[in-house]
């Protein structure tokens, strides 16, 4: 969440940033936060004065009793008792204001950096780079869902039987391709200095609030009602929450973690051609990279993460482009975000495979993730960053569609050592 210091010191900048993100009622929301904070601070000031006065009066009681001035001592005792009652009410008022303040701050999104373009949706995102290999497909090229059926790689109908739509069953060489991609992505992350984490795929409410999925994406997460747990939409949630309520030493930063997990998203309201096959799933595999860094170094970390994801797509020999998202298309928590898309020659469309974001202090402030500066030992709020490296479904779709030949589907050279075969065909093993 936004810090009160930022809101109070740069109010107009914050309001303009929220308007750039098309947050409705930005000015009113910020004024409401400031009014609640004023009420909280006034209660705190009065409480401190009461406690100080009570302490002074209490010190007089003993002296008066020794002097035999019992009536005066009793009068002061009564005054102290009144102050205690008032202090109790002030404490309750202060706590109520603090709780209300936290709720209001959690409902306000992060503000975008200056480099984020204006815009309301995907059509206003800016393409900053394209790359990769051009693809020439044979006549009558097939989309991946037909290739999956032809070569018995993915069974969508069986997934519907077992669970429902959006839960495919990978089998034979299709399953081996999944495993190969996971291992390839993890090995590449390790080579780049990321420590591998194997976190839970179920988290508590505090973890969801810490990274900003709650309350913003509550309707998009699968909720285990009996235990009040949530299935994770991305490994970002459990991995970043490792550092909740932690004070790190500056010399430890940047922290670099990676994790492979299954991810679960309800994707409520999704329908039509854009959800066919692997285009949009409720359960999918993903390797995530996460960094915790200082404010001074986080921009460099972001650029290094972008270069890492781009390198993966180059090694997979896929045509790709990188987009800087506009204010209206960014997530609730991001300060700046770049999307990576691969081109599906068979579908004639771009498929998003990664988002790499810098959240500035927004997540860390909710998490109370701080670091102690080496120079003066003062504590500061960290910056958090994360990105997909990579999400598998659309990568698999693009590999299948862009590499289809009359003999089968060619496997990118970088994956052959992991797969143990060079082509996906109708041979199951």
C-alpha cells in the first residue's frame, strides 16, 4: 500500500498517478485517508498528554499520603481515575481509526512511474522491442488444440471429466515437454543467481493481503472456505511473503528467488475463442522469479529480470515482443510492468507469456518488509519485483504451433537434452 509519508508530502502527485491508473474517486479517496490519519494522530496526541498527566499526578499521591493529606491524595486519585477512563476511550478511538486507515489504504492501488504511458487498455500499451525467429508453417497449419489431439499430447476432454474446463491432462510426450520446460526454466534461473524455493501452493489470508491479491483479486482466487486458505494464483504470493515482517541487512540485497508451482485462477468472465485450448486455464504450471531490493538498485534489477526473460524466449527460438503497459492496463499493485508476448503463427495472434513488474514500496509496505542501511543503520522499506520466467501453457502452445512440420513438431534445441527426443509425434514414449 502507499505510504502515508508519500500521500501527505506529495498529495497532488499521488492523485495524478491514481488518475493515470483510472482509479475512480482518486481525490476523494486520498482526502478520506488524510482525514482518518488526522483523527488518529489527534487521538494519539491527546492520549500521550493524558498518560503524561496521569504519571505526574500519580507521583504526587505518595508524597501527600506521607504528609497526612489524605483528602488531597484521594482527590488526585479520583482525577487519575477519570484520566484513565478518558485514555481508554482515546486508545479505542485511535485503534479504530488505525484499522479504518489500513482498510482504506489497502483499497487504493499503487501509482505508476512517469515512464508508464497514458491509456485505458491493451490497445494503448507500447511495443518497445520485437525479436525472435520468423516462422514459416506448412499449408493447413493446425492450432495447438488440434495438434494436441492429433499426437495425443494433451487431453482436454479428460480434464473436463476429472475436474472441469480449464484443467487439461498432459500425457506421454506432452507431459515430458512440460517437465522439460520446468527444469529448463529453473536451471536458467539458477545460472542467473536465483535461489530455488519450493513453497506451499496454499496460503493464508495474511499472505494474500501482503502481496495485494486481497482484497483486489478475491473473486479470482480459489478459496478453501473451511480453513480460510487460498490456492495461489502465482508463486509470487508465497515467495514474497517469506519476507513479511522481516528486517534485512542491506548487504543481503538484492535477494533473488525462483520457484516452480502450479497456479490456480478462476478467470471468471473469460469466454470465447481466446480461451480455447491452452490459451486460458484455471490450473497451470509456472516458474516465477522474485527480487527484494533497495530503492536505489531496483530499476537495475528490473532491467536484469527483463533481460533474463528475453533470453529464455531467444533460446526457445520463438518470435516475441515486449510491451510497456499503460496506466489503465497495469495490475493493482504494479508501479511499472512489461509484458512479453509470443506470436502464434497458427492462430495469427500474440499470446502473453510473462509480466515483469516493479512494485516499488507498495507490497513491502503491506508486508512490513524492510532493510537496515549499512551507512547509518536506519531502516527503510524495500522494493519488491517479480516476473514469470516463464508461464508454460502459452509457451507450449507457441512451440507446438510454430514448430509443426509434416513429420511432427520440432523441439527447440535448448530443450532436447531435457526432453530426450527431438520431435513430438504420435509415438507416446
